[in-house]
């Protein structure tokens, strides 16, 4: 049986690499991952939801409807306890410019100027959502706990990784290998949780 097509509903290169790595590791040969680069005419989905789950479902449903291909999307962000959970769902555009990692990171660090280590707790949240052409959906949520550093360290990863120190580690998530990060990250955990459901639901389509 030929592999099922599955659309990765994101243009974020860092996310695409993580998606491919994790899903192909779990479902090698059973899923043909299709990128949005094959649909240049599609516009990005406006994230109008008020939660990670709402935004993830919004993206998956709209891209599935636009292409006719089952779609998987995620919405994720950094939640800093001292900042009342911000930037949260606004993580990608916290500085006012969507996708400006350096500016977003700088704004978080500036907001925590003078805040001691013990009050710099934070976590990443990721909700992965699958949408099928017949209207069925499935979501999984996961969290990655840690602390905000005082300055960026490391050049691996993307987004807020250089200022995030995972619980129990002495390095930032931007100093971790891809495999080590996938094993404990919010996106790795949510994708591993949703992968069996993806296979079951895709197989049910016939």
C-alpha cells in the first residue's frame, strides 16, 4: 500500500525539520510528508484563536480544506511565569514583527532585567493538531519546563531556544543536539503522542 500523504501546515523551517525528523522516525515509509512549499499560492492562516489548541486546529483545518490533504499543524510558544504566561500564543510576534527571533528574545530578556534566577521559571507549550478532509480532528498537548537565562547561549535550534535552560540541565536548548532536544521538547512529546492517532486516522480513510 502506498504511503498516506500528510501536509505539514507550517512555513517555519525549524519546525519543518523537527516535524520531519520526529514523524519519519515514528512512521517511516507509512507517511509521505508534503510541505507547504508545494502550495505557494496558499496564504498563511491568521492565528485568531485565544489558545494554542484553537490556533493549531485553525491552521490544520484551513490547510486541509484548501488542499484536500490531511494536515498536521502545531501552535506553540514560550510561557514565562514572571510575565503572567506571556508571550504565550503571541510568541512568534512578541516584538511586533512576526518571526523575528532576535527581537522576540531581546524583548523577553529586557522584561526580566534584574529578575533573580529563582523567579525566571518558564515552559514551552505545544499543541499538535491533525485535521482530516472528512472533518475529524485530533489534538495532543505537551509541555517543556525550564528557566530563562540572562543572555542567549548556543546557536542550535531556533526561536527562544538560546535563552531557555531545560529543567535539570546546565545548558540552553540551543546547545542541545537535535536528537536530545526531540526526546524532551514540547514539540517532540506532542508529535510522538499524536503520531499513533495520525496513522490510525489516515488508515481509516482507506
